[in-house]
C-alpha cells in the first residue's frame, strides 16, 4: 500500500512539474500584453499549444492590430495638431478676422487632405463667470465655428460640438494672458 502511495505522489509531483514548468510568453521590457482578437468560440483550439499557452505565431498575428491602433492614433494626432485653434474675445462668441482665417485653413485641410475625417469642436471659456454661463458660452462658440465651417463647404454630418465651459483650461493662470488662451475652440478627431 505504501508503495502505491509513493507512486501516486511521484506521478502527482511529475504532473505538477510538467504543468508548472511550461514556457511562458516572454515580454520585451515596455511591451504590453496583446489582447486576443478571436471571437468567443472561434477556433481557440488552433490558437493554443498543447498545454494551453498562446502559440508564438498567434503573437505575431496580433502584433499588427496593436500597430494599426497606434498608427490610427498617430494619424488622429497629426490631424488635430494641424487644425488651428480659434480664440475669442471676452464674453463673446463672434468670429473675428483671425478666427475666420483659421477656420478657412481648417476647412481647406479637412476638405482636401482629410475628406473622411469627422471633427468635434470643443468650446472653452476662461474661469470668470458661473459654470452654467460658461457652458452656454462655450456651446455658442463651438456652434459659431461649426456653422462657419459648413458655410465653407465642410459637410455638417462630419462635424459635432461640445462645450467644456471653464473645465479644461490650457493655462491655469489668473490674468488676462491666461484667460485669452482659455477662450478658445479646440478640434478633435472623432470616430
């Protein structure tokens, strides 16, 4: 009986060593684990090795998905950086000559170089005024830019707007120089 128990424990020990000693996915420093692109119940057997580890060829197949995502984000960042910000006078949503020129350049960029990109216009205000007042003013600023872009030929269905009021200042200062930077419209790529 003790011989059988000894064999049983020996087999149990060998089994746990084999299961626990299987190779793990090696990660390069700074690399994030890749998420599986397989749909539930779709060929998961083919994507796993004998002991259930992710096959090396699956890692190679998934890497382009991560690169495509980062490429898309990089392209969006390029578009957003090319779009000029529009600035406003205190307590105003009227588009001055400089703002109109900036919007004309933005419209040309959207129509000629990025004809399929959708943009969200974010209206912002300085810290003066109540939350409610600044949200309403930010909305009027964003709508003014949106309407001007539409008059320049940008399809309205490619544009949307949001107001952040005074919640997203670019300059945290409490003087006219800071406030002038915060009275603006920003342009973001949306999906």
